[in-house]
């Protein structure tokens, strides 16, 4: 019996790309740590989540929400890598 294996997620793939030792220069790592969505986008995400929870979200809105989630996951992975890069550099200093 063959068991289907789930393909890696987009964030898993991004994590692999940036996982190399010292993948980010320190100045880039510090810049990445301040990345965030503007308030207008955060408000939009909140509205989309409310519609999703209420079951009134349209297909277009669902795709929009999924896009926000994917970008948020990418930013989270990049920020985790940035923190690790800076931590490792402090340990070597």
C-alpha cells in the first residue's frame, strides 16, 4: 500500500533556501526584523478573518486572505532566520 506524502509547504521551501550558515549579512538581518504589514493591511486581514469565521467570505476574498497568510509565513521565516543569524554572530564575537 502506497502512502501519499504531502509536498513541502511554501514556507518550508523558503526555510530551506535561507537555512545556509550565515545566509544573511548582519545589516540585512536587522532590516528584516522590522518588516511588518501596514495598519491598512492588518485591518483588511481582520475583516477577511471575520468574514471567514462567519462563513460569508467569497472565493476572491478567500484567495486574498490566503495570500496574506503566505506572505506572513514568508516574513516569519525570514525574521526567524534573521534572529538566528544575529544570535550566531553574537556568539562568535
